C-alpha cells in the first residue's frame, strides 16, 4: 500500500489549472523529489497532498485513506516553505520544535517525558542541540530551516513532506538535510520533498518526479549532475552554485 | 506612602484595584496570541462592537456587561466566519466593526433616549470607581478564567497563532481554537470595559506584551512577563489615578505607553551599542563584501 497515492490530481487557482492530472505514488522507505522550474506546480502539488490546496479533480490517498477523511496527521511530518518574515512574539527553537508533538498530546494536558525527549532528540538530529533555548529570530536562515525540519521530525513521522527545504540554506544545513533523509528512509519512513536542486541529496533519493506546466514529464532516476558537479569529490560548498545546471536539465528557467 | 494606604481604606478603591488587577492579568494572556497572529487591533474592533452591546443593554434594561458579552461573542463568531470562509480580508472586516459598532451604539442609545449618550461615556473611557461588588466579582472570575484557559492552552494557541497552515497539517483543531481565541478576546473586552473603557481596551491587550518582548527570548517568558507587566501597569495606574484624582483608564494606558516607549528605546540602544561594539571585533558572520576592499591589498588574506 503506497503512503501517498494521487490519481489525476488537479488543482486550480482562480480557474487556472496549476496541477493537471498528476499520478504519483510514494511507498514506505522511499525518498522522492518533486522537481521543476518556478511555476511548474510542484509546491502546489505538495500543498494538495497535505490538504492546504483544494483538489479540483482527482483523488489523493494518505496511508490508504482518502485525504479528506484522513485524521491521523501525527504520522505526517510537514516542513512548510520557510518565510523570510520574522515572527511577532519571540519563541525559542525548543518551543517551535515542541509544536511537532502537539498531535501526540491531549489538548490542555502538559507535555510528558516522551514529548520532551522527542524535542531534544530532534534538535540533536539536525545539529542544533546547543541552540534549543535560543530565540529563533537570532538564528541564521539555515538554522531556522533546520528548526522547522526538527519540528517535523519530533512527531516521529512515517511520512516526511518538505517544501523547498534547500532554498537559501548553507552547506551545513544541506548536509544535515541529506543525513536526516537517509536516516528516515532507513527507518522505513517515506520522504517527499520539493526542490530546485538536489545537491548532496542526489545519492539518497530513489526517484525524482519532474513537473512542467503542472504535468509529470519525468518519473524515475534522479537527474545526475553534469560537468564538474558529476565529480564525486566535488564539494557543494556554495549552495547556489549548481542551480544553473539543474535548471538547464528541464529546458531552462 | 501613608497617603496611598489611607486611600485603600475606602471600599470603592479596593473594588477598583481588584478589577484593574484582574483585567491587567488576563488581557495580556490573550493579547500575546493576538500580537503573534497580527490581530493586535481586534481588541479595538470588538471594543467598538461592544458599544452596540452596551446600548442594547440600555434599550432592553438588561445589565450592560451581559448584553455586551453576548454582542461581542456574536461579532467574534461572524468575524471568524468572514475571515475563514470569504474573500473579505481581515482589515476590511475590522474596518466594518469599527464603523458599525460605533454607529450601532450611538443609534441605539438615541432610541433609548432616557439614558442619553452621556451615559455611554462611562463605558467609553471606563469608570472603575462606580462599580459594585457583584460587578467586581464578575470581572475577577471572568478574568481569572480567561487567564487560566490561555495558560493551559498556550502550546496549542501559539501553534495556530504562529503558523496556521502548519497547525492544520499537524491535525490541530484550527477552526475551533481560532474561534475560542476570538471569543476569549470578547470576554476580556466585556469585563475590561469598566476598568479601561471600550476605546482603550486594546491597549491592555497589546502594550504589556510588546513591552516585555523587547527583552524576552521565549514565547512562554513573553506570556508570563506580559501578564506580570499588565498587573503592574494596571495596579500602578489605579494608585496614580487615585492620588491625582484623574480617570483610571486613561492613567493605566498612559503608564503602559510610557513603559513601552522607555523599553523600546532602551532595547534599541542596547542593540546599537552591541553592534558598534562588535564592529571592532573580527567580522565573524558579517557579510564578506563589506570587508573585501580592505582585505584585498594584504597578500595571502
């Protein structure tokens, strides 16, 4: 039974179809990247999978349950696209990560030992154990992204969905992300992530689904980097340096 | 000091102090989520709607606090439905509350002409000193209930206030919590109108929170600090107004504004001092481009 199954998924914004008839299946223990140029509908597809964008046609199932009737959201770890704006009231990294445990807690009851342990373990996993009590506003963009990843990990997900986790982050965060994906896949978790560029993730992925204009144009082997990026010793020290190559693979922009 | 104590020998001063402290404690407990949600003006919006509620009380002969509570809760439900189910943006809905609330209040008071618009003034600007004991207990119990509810629900409320979309995917009852937040705001507005008045009620929701968040790092500290600051500001306001014989609501708000201006200035100065101080240290974490012109001539970097 696939963890995610979409059949003919179509999403429209204001009458214009952004995602058109996408069929996608992700099994447990599988890591799949959704790729494509800006405006290809890849973020919208993922938003539809988690129920943040309404389907105009087609069907989506999560763990074999139609998504509209799916209630067991604590099995899903979601990393939204990071917005640049700082939040109004300060919050520590541990407080943000603790939001990932709320699905496990009965409303109004205090956190139990298991919840606190999960928060500490998740922060540790993304390399931010020492920053648990720092205000999120004072962290770098990459560190903030890792806090959001830790929040998704805190729920002990069987399905991890990440929207553009690699945008504007440093090499350390890219490496942490690749390690997290590898660990989770080994633990039998399904991973679906939206990205422009694969970077250090390339070898950890089982498949890449490439969207263009809302349709699937490729579903299979992740695209290999070309030129000097194909060199296994090549270090992606500059996260933005390989953007052009990957974009070129789908016909520019 | 002796003067202060002697004032509190009067029962009306004890009543005023108890209600002000209750409001000072509960308003920031709700306000911290409103600030986080960027709904800081919602308290003012509901305050304007509450005016219609007071006028309904005049018209029907009911107790204004209860008619106000009913009206503001109804308004908050409508507001939340508008916000979540229609394309009406938050500030348009808010603008409608501002106009509609005032107009409804003045119109209905006009119909109930025996009470007169002048009577509305004690609800507009607060009249702590004329509250009776039963009213004070309603304020205290309502305020304590709101504060307790918000303290218990803090993790859930802060999750929906910080990132509603994430909260939805995490499976939280987002719609219910949003509605609960607006309804508790309505309760706070209704119980605080005696203390600070409907036109100033938003100040106690917002000022203590934005004052302490200049120096706090965590949401929890901001919430607890905000409640403590609210308590202090409200208490100081009542004492100061009694000593000088001026309206307590305005005094409370002015003290709050002064606290905010002082802390915001101090926080800005601290940040500035830290930045200039850091400029003399190795530019760790500073943008490299800034340092390049000076670094380039030296060989080997």
